[in-house]
């Protein structure tokens, strides 16, 4: 996994069309070249547009990923996307465990763990979202929730599960609200996740390798610098602010300067 930090990931969710794709990607590729941007930029558009965008940015400096896959690789599963299909069109990064899928599609920790296992099996790179809701935060349960979200993956995939992976800490109460936690709080949770993963691996006398720890939730051009200043933040996962060329390119530029 050759990712240049800080990694900037834009999750388009259910947004975008051919026009916004042209308005965004053609200037963005120019912007990245003209400003000598060398950190890794990953965009997660709706799956339907992946191949279309892939052709526009072929051999350019933007990487594409999928927002979701099915657990099945082929067969009678109407409406789903298979990891084999993604690989077929050159996609390596897959988002999973996003709170919107957990909530709206009833994806539980076990399903997320199985998807994680599948992504690793096919040598792709998971971008795993974890994090607590508001109630859990108020009850001081953040670390317990996170541990539970990680444990099933460890059980299924072994001690090295998180090698070559991206873990996105996305507190649900921050997504789309304009509110972010204190940057020190973000760093503290990242440290906790890192230590937890390392503690399990220490049994095997190995350190986590190629695991990136990124933050998501209301990231924008005003707060990007203070978030990236934190030592254990390797990048960000952005929703709303990744949809407009101006905002997103400003964020990318500022991410170089932190
Ligand atoms: P916002 O940046 O719109 O809060 O969304 C964050 C997110 O859910 C990214 O996956």
C-alpha cells in the first residue's frame, strides 16, 4: 500500500452526476499537478460511476474506491456489487462499516467483519469506519464500542487483520452536524485504537504494519489544519465538503501545509 500521508478521502455518498463529475475531476487533476500535491487523494463516488470516472482519471493522481460491496461474489443477489467486479475495473479500496450503512441497512459488527475478511482475501484495502453515537459518548462508552467493533474482525481475520488497512474513526454524532470533537480527543481515540491493535499483535512480536488512522465527521476547510496537526491522525474522511471543487481543493492544499 503506497499511500502518502496525510491521506484525504472524499466519500460522495449518494451524490453526484455526470456533470458534477466533469466539473470536479478535470479541474481536480489539474489542481493536483499544478500545486505539486503529493499526498494520496482517494474518492469514493457511487459505485455506478466508478468505471466512468476511472476512464476520466486513468493514470492520473487520484485513486478511486467503492462505498460498499456485497458479501457474495456472484449469483442471484439482485442490486448488489461484487468485489470481483470492482477488481475487474481496477478498484482496490473499499469502504465498510459506515454508520449510515449500519443504521439504514442494518449492517452489524459481524457482517462488517465478514466484509472486511472478503476485502482482505481479494487483496484489496479496507477503509473501516468505527465510532460511537451521541448516547454512547455521553455514557463514556466510546472505547468499549470501538473495541467491540474491532474484536470481531480480529476473531475472524487473525492478529494481523489490520495490516494494509485504513481505520477511520467517525464519531456518529459529528457526521453532518458541523461539530467536531476536540482535536486532542480525536488524537486520544486514535492512540487508543493504535495501542489496542498493537497490544494484540505484541503477542506475535510484531507491530502493526501499514495501518493508517484517519478521522471523519464534519471535516472542512476551516478545521482541517487543527485536525491534521494531531500526531496520530494520518488523514481524513470527508463527506459534504468533498462534493464541491473549491472546498475540496482548498482542503487538499491546506493538508499539505499542516
Ligand atoms: P461529513 O463530512 O459530511 O460530516 O460526513 C462524514 C462522513 O460520513 C464521511 O464518510
